[in-house]
């Protein structure tokens, strides 16, 4: 039976700097299947974020290729990926609902449809009546959940999350893990999470060990 891959890396190598380059990856061949839940496990500095950024198209490999459309990559990325970086990039002066609505505005989705989708997302994260709360008043864990909620507003088929539970307390970590797990179960998305949190690793279908390269 043929395997359907959401993203494939073929012969990918990545290094930084031109003189005495620091090599992160060399000749990586890996595919992430449609609907697969993948944990990229490894210590800080092992290259998990670099790998996610290459999958998303933010970084290009030095050699090899990441199989995805090259034309209009920014538009493709916006429609295909829900991205939750380590820096959440929420707008603290805006409300929860306004932050969730932002990617919908950028995609020129009509106002009525935007309002409906925002309310659906608020319902899914269990705060249907808190959309008017200012993001700057939220805790770190609450902002992480809102960042994830914003990333699913467009209902993307692929979710990329970079250390979503880092620095969270156990209660907020459990909430984030439960939310991501339920989103995968409900929507059958391809989810790729960079993490060193065993609670996240336990719910993944596939574990990819990212090892820190010794210079």
C-alpha cells in the first residue's frame, strides 16, 4: 500500500556560517505521513527548531530538498501549516478573539465567517465567553493555549509546535497536551512537535530522536 506523506525531507543537510560552518544535519531522509502524530525529541540545541523551520519553509537546506510547493510558499504555508513557535507572537493589546481572528483576516475571509470560526475555536478550548479578555492579562500557560488556538483557526492539515509545554506548570502542561491530542483525534491532522517533555512524547505515534551533533 502506498504511503501518503504530508512532508518529506530528502538528503537534507543544514549548517550555519560559511567559515568553519556549524553543521546541524547531514543527509537526512525522513517522511511525515498524513495524520501522523510525531514527537521530535532531543535536548536543547539539538536542532529540533531548525528541523521544524525547514519543514515550514522558513529555512532552506544547504543540500537536499523538502518536498512542498515552491511557488507562493508564504500563501501555501499559511493555508497548510498551523505554526506555534517558541515565541508566541500574540498581540498583547488585543483580545483573545482578535488574536485568533488575525490569520483569518490575512486570508481575506469574510467578517461573518471569521466571527463564526473564532467562536468555534473558543468553544473548543473551553472559554466561549472569554473572547473579550485582553491577552496581556493572561498567564504564560493561558497564552500558550491561545497561540495554539490561533494556529488552528484556519483548520490547517499540518500542525507544527515548538516546545509548547516548556516553562509551563504541570496543570497547564496537561491542558496543552489534552488540547493537542483532542485536535488530532477530531481532525486527523499531521502534528509535529519539538519537545523534550515525556508527557508529550507518550501521546505521539512516532518518536524521532534528534541528537546533538558534537563539533
